[in-house]
C-alpha cells in the first residue's frame, strides 16, 4: 500500500509479477505502436503502480524506464499551479478513473532535473484479463502554451494598434475642423499623453538662428508639474536629427529609459529637471526640421517599440497639422496683403484722379482765361500758370511710368561720370524757388572728402534727392528750416559709400505711419493727401533707386518735431583729370558758339515726320527762331517717299515712332536700305542723322530706335534746351 503520511518519504508496492508478465507478452506489433506514439503513454495497475511506459514519456521526463516506473509519483511539484497538493490530487484523480470516469485535465509534472512541464492528461479505465488498469496519455502543452501566449500577445498588440489608429484618425479629423489650430494641437498632445499614461508631452520649436528651442505647446498630467520650458534641446536636435527630411530614409526616434544612468552625456540635462525617461521625434515642416515632439516620464520607464512607432506616427500627423496651419497663416496674410494692396490702389487711383485733374483743370481754364484776356500782362500770367500746371502734370506722369517700370522689373540705371557738386547744385536750383516762396531756410553741407568726380546714374540720384527735398519743402511750414548733409562714409577699392541726409522742421511722422512710408501707393495718412497732395509713389521709387545702387533708405521722425530722411548709395570714384579736360572743351565750345549767331540755321533744311498736327505745330513754333526750313510728312511712308525722291535735300530727320500706314522704325530701316544702295559718287552726304521723337521713353524703346538705324532719341514732351542741343550736335 502507499504511505500517504509523509509526501517526502513515499513508498511504493512492488509491481505485480503475474500481470506484468502478461502485459509484457503483448504482441510485438502492439509494442511497436505504443513506443512510436508521439505523446506520453503510461499504464497503471489498480494500486497506482506503473506497469508500462513508452519511449515518448521517457524522453519527455529525460529519465530511464526503471527510474520512471519506481518514482512516477515523485515526478510532480509539491503543489499544482492552482494551489492544490499534487500527491493528494493525483490519488483522487486515479481513484475516479479506476471507478470508470474518463478524465481530461491539465497537470504539471516535474522532471528529475527540476523542469516543470505542463501536460494535458487523459485518464481512462480498461479491463485486461479480468483486472482493471488505468491508461494515461500525456500531451506536452509547452509549444501550445507558447503559441497561445504569442497569439495573445499579437492579439493585444493588434488591439493596441487599432486603438492607436483610432486615436490618430481622431486627431487627424480634428485638424480638418474650423477650430483654432492652437487649441487643436493642445488637445492632440493631451490625447497622446492620456493614452500613453505619461507625465508630460510637448511640441518644441527649434530656433536655428539663435541655436535655441522653445516650447510651442505642452500638456502636463501631474498635479505639481516639473517645468521643461527652460531646457534647451538644440544640441540634441542638431546631433540626432537631419536638417532636411529628404536626407533620411526613415524618421529617427531617440529614447532613454533612465536619464540618471544613461551613458549619453546630453541626456543628463533631462534629469536636471526631474525627467527620468523620454522619447523625442523630429517634426519636419515643408521638408525642413521645424521642431520635435517630446514625451516625458518623471520615473524610469522602458519604452516599447510599439510606443516609439506610435509616437513617430503621431508626430507625422502633428507636423502635417503645423504645416497646414503655416499655409493657412500665409494664406490669411496674403489675403490681408492683397486686400490692403487693393484698397491702397483704389485710394491711389482716387489720388491720381485728383492729382491729374487738378493741373488739367488749371491748364484748360487758364487757356480759356488767356484767350479772353486783352492785356499782355494778363496773358503772360495765365501762361505762367499753364506752365506750372504742365510741369506738375508731367511729374505725376513720370512717377507713374517709373513705378510701372519698377513693378515690371524694367527699371535700369545708366552709370556715367558726373560731378557731385554740380549734380547737387542742379537739384538746389530746381527746389530753391519753392523754398523762397515759403520763406524757408535751406542749408547745404558737403563733405570735402567726397571725390569731385563719381561714376553712377546721376539723374536717378538727383531724382531721389529732389523728391526728398521737395517733400521737406512741402511738409515744412513757412519760415521753417531744411538742411542737406552729404558725407563720405567709406571708400574701398574705388567704391565710395555716400550718405545724404535731409532734415526738416516739418509736421513729423508717427512710428505707425513710418512702417508703410516706403510702400507703393501709400502715404502717411489720407488727410496728408487731401492737404498736401502727392501720388504716394515718390518714396517707393526712391527706395527702389537706392537699393539698385546697393544702398538703403530710412527715416527718423516724431510727430511735431520734424523728420530726417537718410540714404546711403555706392558709386565709383571717377577720373578727375579727364573730367577737367572735358570741362575745358565744353567751355571752349561755348565760347566758339557765342561768336556765331545764336541758334541760327539759315539755309539748312530738315524733315519732320509726325502724324499729329498739334505736335507738328509745336515743333515748327519752337524752331521758328532758328530760321530752319522744315518739310513735314504725316506718316512714315510719306517720309520715305520724300527722302528717296531727293536724298540730298535734307540734313536731318526728326522721326516719330508711332504713325499710321508705316511706323518710324520701318521708315528708318527703309531709308537706311535706300542709302546702302546709292553709289558713293552720287552721294552729297555720308549719313543722314535720324532722331527719334516719341513719348516712348523706356530703355528698351530707345534701344529699339537705335537698332532700327536711328542715331538719337528725344522724349516727349519736348524739352527746348534738349531739342536745340540735338540740332547743334548734328547740324555742324
């Protein structure tokens, strides 16, 4: 019998000799089947003695047959996983099986080496030669348990991923709404923090210029949070994350389970603010490193690969939201700018209407008054007013043309040698009569270190100074003062940096008005336009000219305390010796001209090609005192016919460009072609000068004239001095 008093000192009865011999006598075939079963097989007699066992059981328990048969009940742990005592439970189950119950249950055995093996046990009773035996089948559950655990693990992972996908979808959908993007980003990192059960989540923006980082958004779960706003993560971002997205195949993720014990020195900065564990993922906006998404834990934490992957996916969604917000902000700003520009242009058109109609009104009405006037003094008065209004109107038109060239990127400089003092003197002469009208005081200070001769576009430079001086006169009350200072700031490699400042005691400009002062179509304020007039283009044109000269322009002003407009430009140092020789030649030419009759071209004949009658009348009137003989053609075709009919008749041609039937370009080309066909011996001249006379004054228009074969260009409205200069130059 079995001694059940002490589980550590079990005794087992001897195997029944008669039954054992009978069993052993089973046919060889049955023995072979039992031994080759892939599951454990054990037979017990009615006294729980092992009477046979197959090879599979011996392999599972890693012992020999004798040991197995003598110590089977020892091959159990003291207690089963459910807490029941193994020995007592084994006897209970054996008894139930012997009573005819078919049993199937899980059981844990222990091998002689101490390894615990889970089994599925099947016990059933069988009768053999008038006696009962119990057959025990042992199914090794280790692989099944491993598979089951793996399936459970994969199932839990799948559940987590589905939940993560739902969370990311929820965050993505929220960004499509019309809510404030800042609120949505805060909600997104709050959802992420709650899901991961972490201490803090932050969206960090990187300031690449200052090598610093700033917390753009953060979420904190702790009641008494530790702030991470003072932590500069620039070095970590710069070290671990590429600056551009297309430089990497996969988005990198850095993590640390314990910053206190980390081997990475840079990670210790987290522990200084009580962050023990963290994950950092880069945020790329428009392909460039914008910032980082960081997740923090105040206690050490081992991060799973699934958590890292999920945070990286969330970072991508957040980066897209930031990019969308950036685009929306840019779009709103663009709409705001377009609206402001549209409003400014509407105001500009209204101002232009006023600026152009005012002088036109003066011209029209003063012309009517002059016609009715009987005395000469009254007529001269109206003519003076008409001239003033015409000059003002021409200035408005020139501003519009300059602005259109600037906006079309066709505004170009024409560098040439000029004398700086003379250029300034011309500007002073232009504005001086207005200074005298308002009884203002104008003081000019010129630095002696400024070279006498410079190389640059003196016309555009004088345009800037004229505009600034004109504004100073306009906005300075009577008896006020204006000062112009010109100073050499630097000279290197024959490049001179010159600063010109114009200071007045005028009305001044507020800081807000200064912000839009140099923009196109803007003036300080609408009331300024009503009181002082102006197109609102002058300062914008000045800014463009100065910047084309590698300079800058700025203003310093306070309301009621006057203003100082300053600009710096770069020009080249000119050849002073050559300039001196040119001045001597010019003086000699003037002395020679004085000995002749002034502008007397008696006996000389020119051809005027002009389709507009009033323009022909103007030219004829301007040249009336020169005693020139002038023939007129009303279009290009007629001009060609008149020239070809008698080539030596004319010494010069003034050619309009835009004419019916044949324009000036084509007419010039045909005249040049006709000249090339003439025999040299039949010519009474070498080459007839053709001067373009047109309102097209852009650089490309002048180049087109030269390309067509013309020799020079005169812009409309005609300047009398320039007209006489061309005549004297070509009618030698």
